[in-house]
């Protein structure tokens, strides 16, 4: 065993080989001592350094020994001289040789079989970037055909011609692989390599056709035959080893019948395929696959242009038009090939208008995925989850949907098309860049795997040695097999995420349903469409559209994608004109941000949801205009879900902790409530949060704001009175709909203010402090300001407006013990401590319990008094001129009817039915039904009426944007308003009349229950 000096230390050759990446050091030692290798390399061991850089040093050294043996034994001494020159000293040629033999067993074997090809590696001319015409001429000349002829005919025929063509093909392939494998950045070099492979395939088809012509007596002069490339060959993005997909088009020359021409064309096509793929002295190239032709393998191999047209216009399926996107003439008659492509192009770019085109394309991708054998699913680079097909289907679907209106994105090449889609704003730049890098890596891995043995495969290897070789071949020598596997799986996850985000956009099927003129927003077509789908002012809508889409900015480009679909979505709302106007205003505000248009384009829900809320709810439109960033909520349900009391309390605490002045603190609290009003409103319109959940969300926001306002008011009152501590404990008690957690968008906050002086405090001073706090709370939350007011109403206090704003606990106890009226007991059914001293809150609840849950229930006189007051309210408080059947609150079967019925049941029975001791109307009804006090059917009627009336009250605010006014509680007669309310409540378009009938019927039934239960 030899010992060499290295860095001052002795080391064995075996050790050096191991450190250089050789797996079989013993075999490598024997190969280094090979006589043939020694004959062409003066110091074989000097190759260890360069060999350590290649993908597989073991295979590289073995291949060098084989090639050396072939050169030394060759009759041509020039072969050995060339190899000696390549191995003798560092050079680009040596790098090319070692890279090839270290990555491809098949190309190394070819060099051993044809050592004359070594001279190609000496040549510094790159294998990529060579013109397709030059490569075509090279292969035609190899078979003795004239490249300048209209229909070249091979001079070397039969098997010798086939072998000559294949040798020329392999020689050019060697140049391409050498350029590819020596690239410092394989991913950047990949598009040029794929294009060179496609050009080489086209040249091979041309030479094979020349051979096929030579086999015919008249060389096929009676037919014009074009070979049209499909798939990756058509897109100039071919693999090293792949089926070459083609379609054959034939036309007779003058004087020849169509049948005769087609027969000759079929013989030529068959001969061409045989030259490429049948057994011969030289290895086959690849199969020529014509299965994408009309009718597939069951259809004729060759058709005329007219026959193709007839098929595509009548029988073609969705997938065939997607496949035709890649069609490109490769060989044969170029004019005929061009004629065919010009025929199919209009069909390709109008195919998106076929029924269910997008859905069919999406289903086809799923079928391809499901057909992957389970054993291969986790190794598939091409067909599996996160594989090449995910990228290709995504790009092609986006092209087909948008390409009819934009010719710039019609490239058959995946990466070129992806770049064009990004430039046109159809895909985000970041998404396009991520997808392109992932696609390049997947293709590079596919290339390296196929190049190893020149075999068609799309499976990642599993053996450690194969993964290590693959990692080294794509520049991941340091990361090794484990690093490659991790990166590949990361890429798969990223590709699948982007595929699902882009491929299943709701914009795609909606855009596909439009005509080409509608998709392009052509003025006349747009005007006609706007009028047809319900816009009252099509001319004004066109002006908004023009303002949003004019120009060459990316912003305008994305709007041109969105608006053709969104104007239809606006029309699904009750007021599309208002929706479009609101969208324009929002876009003017947000259009220059990096996220707004990207969100609308890329999100699965945001654009459609935005269109719905803007055209359905003026309230939400106004809220979004005040807080445009809230548009992000529409991307999913999570941000629309009500915030918990704990979360809002923590947020309010953080705001108040940072605040140093009362006015900004109050504004911040009101802004928090405004945000939650907007969140709940948007969720309400979209059906994410409805009915009692919406009311509870609004109540929670009010609770938190009241607690925060109390905190601020206490601090300011201490400062005003010069105090270090509060002289009295303070409590805010929620009443009315606030107490029942049933607030609407226009609800006031009904409250009682309670205080309890601390021991030793001056009662007068404590009362004055409590009054100051209560007054401040009402001012902070109710006065006009930049944020919506929350009116704090204390009119339900003892003596109403004539009584003091706040009382001590003892004063409440005295009042309720001596002077309380039945209406006050009824009002106290809603009492719920909401802010302030918790112990005082518990004492207050205990204090009022005997009043609202009287022992033994109500006596007959009190029941009559309650009914008398209710009848008086109906007679006196209903606004003059309003139809009692249409007043949602005070009308027959309205909210008041249901609530008074529930409250009477509570006053009569809550002392012995614990379930009735609740502040919530619906919970009280359920408890009454559960205790047998209310028939379950009657309970359902009352519940349905209360819920519908409450939702309609909220819908009136959401639709109109107004929180008050004379008709805030009245079901309108106006047809448009009814239609708007119906859309807010989730009814289909045009359902205003149905909603009106439903409410009136529901209210009548509820009133009948009230007559039986309340007035019995």
C-alpha cells in the first residue's frame, strides 16, 4: 500500500480516497493502477482532487478506466491523444469530462463506445444557446439529407441511417449535458438546457422523417406532413428522457387524393416513430407518443387540418384544449404546422367559456393525483402532491382563464408563462418567484435522475448512495442526502400550498363564465352587462371602472382582473351601484398598499366577501372606509369571530395603561368598540355570526368599554377632588338589552349607578364623587367625537329622570323596600353587574332578588297592573301612523310582546324555577317551556318572532347605515329596502317580498301566543 505526503503528514492512498468521497476505496486503488489509465494519465492520483468534486467519484473513476481502455485499444491513436490532453492538466475540457462521467453512467458508456466524441468535450462551444436551425442541419447531415430541401430525404437509409441519426443525437446530447453539469448554478441554467433538449428532439424528428421518406419509393411527395410538438417538447422545456408528444397533420398535394395522402402520411409517421424508438445497434432515443391526437389511440394517426377542426369544434374535451396550449411545429412542413397552430389557437383561448371548464380542469388534476400508485406517491417528482404537475396545471389554468383577454401570457413555456403572469399582475411577484425556484429545483432533480442512466423516471431514489450522488450533482455536496431530502420535502409543501392558493381561486370559475368582451371590460359590452344585471346607473359605474383600471400600473392590471368578476358579485347585493362606489373609495384609499389588491386576487374569499358587504350594507361600507385595514378580516372566518371578554379586557387595559390623558383614553376605548361593531357587522352580513352570537359580541364590547370608562372616570375624579383613594365603592349595573346581553347596533347602554361609601367616608363627599364619576362616564362615551358614541342611559333608576343619577347602596335598599313599583321589578329582571366593585355587585344582586323573583310570585292585582301597563304602552308609545303589524319593537308580535311575556312568566314563577332567573329573553322562554309553564310550540313561535324582529332591527341599521330615526324599528314598505334587508339576512336576491310575508306571518303567530299566555 502506498504512502504519500500530504500537508506534512503521512496518509494512505485508501484514506485519501475515502476523504475524496470514494465509497469503494479498494476498487478505486485498483483502477488507479489500471494500465490503460496510466497510459493516458501520467499521474492518475493527481485526478483525486478533481474527482472529489463530481457527483459520483466511484463511477467517474470506473468510467475513466473504461474510456481509457477503449482509447488505448482503438485503431485511431488520436482518441488516446485527446484523452491524454484532457486528463493531463486542469482545463474546462477536463471539468466537462469528469462532470459527465461522474453523473451519467449512460453517457460514460457512450464515450467508451465512441471515444471519438471526446473531442466534443475539448470544444469550448456551449451545448446550450445553439440555434434550432443549426441543430436541425447537424442531424439531417448525419443521415445524408439536405437541410435546405423543402422535404429532406436521407441518403443513408435503413438501419445505418437510424444509427447515424442516433449517434449524432448522442453527440449533441453530450454537449448539452457537459454544459449543464458544469454550471455553477444549475437552476439558472435549467431553462436553456430544457430548450436545447427540445430543439434536439425536433431535429431528431426531422432526421427520422427524412429516413422515413427514404424508405418510400416516391419519398412521400404526394403528402405534406407536419409534426406538431405537444407537452414539454412543444413548450421547449423537454427532459433528458421523455416521451415526445406529437400530433401529425397531413394535407395532399395537388393531384393526390386525400385518402392516398393520409395513407402515405401514416406510413411516414410510423417510420419516423420507428427510427426513434425501435431496437438497433445504437440505443433508442425515446418513444414518440401520438396519444394526444383526436380520439387518442382509437383515432387515426394522421388527420387533415379540416378533420382536426371538425373534431375540436364538436367533440373535444376540456383537457384537450389545455394540452393544445403547448402546440408548436417541430418537424415536417413548417407552413402546414403553422396553419394547424393558427387553427387551434383561437379554440384554445376561447375554451374557458365552455361549461364547467375550470371545474373540469381542477377535477382532472385531482384524477391525475389519485392515479399515482400508492407505493410511488411519496417519491413522485412529476405527478404527486407538490410535484411538477401542480405548478404546470396552476400556470396553464391561469393562462387559459386570463389569456383570452391578454395575449402577453400565452407562452407555451411554463417558466416564461409564469413570469408573464407575474408581470401582468395575475400572480403575486413573490408567489411567482417562489413557484419558479421550486419548479426549477424539481426539474433539475428530474434531469439529474434521468441523466444517470438515460432512463425515463420521475421518482426520487431511496438508496443513500443515490441520494448522495443526486445531492452532489445539484450543488448540495455539503448538505448531503439528508439535506436534499429535507429541501425536496420543503419544496413539495411550498408548491402544494401555492398550487391550492392559486389553482382554486374563486375568481377563476367566475371569470371563466364571462364572455371575452366582458372579461376585457370592453365599454359597450360592460355597459350592456351592467344594465342587464341591475345597475341603476351604468354610465356612472363605467366611470368608476375606468378610474380603477386605466393605465399600465400593476394596480390597474390587477383591477382589470378583479372587476369583471366583482361587478357581478356587486350585483348579487341589493345595491350594486353603492357597492361599486364604496369599492372605488376603498381602493383609492388602499390601492397603493402592498397587500390590498394582492389579498383580493389571491385570497379564496376576500374579494367575493368584500363585494357582498359593500353592496349589501352601508353600515359595513362606512366602517371599512373608517378602518380600511379591516378588509383583511374577510380572508377567513377566524378574524370575524367575536373577541372574548378576556381578550378585549386585556386590550383595553393595555390602552389605558399607556394613556396619560382622559380624552385620548376615551377615544381609544370608543375606537375599540367601533372596531368590534365593524367586525360583528361584517360577520353578520356574511353569515359567520348571526342572531344571539352577534348580540353577545356587541354586548361584550359595550361591557369592556364601560369598565374602561369607569377606570378613567375614577382616576380623573380623584384628581379633580384631590383624593388619593376612592371615598366610595362604585358599581355599574347593566339594564335593558345590555343587561340581557342582547344589544343591537343602535342600542343604548341602559345602566344603574350604585355606590357604597367606604367606612369613615363623608356620605356627602362620597355621593358627590360617585356623581362626578357617573357624569364623566356618560360624557366620555356619549359626547360627539371622532369615534361612535355609546349613549349611557340611566333612566331606569329609581324615580327615573327626576331621581339622582347615582345612589348609595343603602338608598337603593330603602327605595326598593318602600316605594318600588311593579315596572321596576320587571326592569330589574335584566339587572347584571357589569363594571366596578365585584362584592358590591353581589350585594346588589342579592338586594334586588326578592323584587324580581318575588316569593310566591305575583298577586292577581299586580298581574293586572302589568297587563294594564303593557296595553298602555301599545296604545300610547306606538308612533302615530305606523302600522302596528310592522313595528318591530312595539308592534303586534314584536320584540316587546315577547319580552313582556317572558318577563311576566319570570315574575310569577322564578321563585321556584331557577332556570327563569336569567337576564336573557330566550333563556327565560326555554326555561319556561322546560318547566311546563309554556307549551313548546308556543315557545318556538315566540322565539322565532323575537329572533326575526331583532335581526330585522339590526338589518335596518346594516342596510341603511343609520342607527336612529323615525323608522328605525319599522319594517319598510319600499321594495328596494325590503330587498336590501333580505340580502342582509342571507335571503337570495329578489326575496324582499318573501321576507315581508315571513315576518308578518311569524309576528301574527307570536301575537296569538301572547294573547293566550300574557293576556289570559
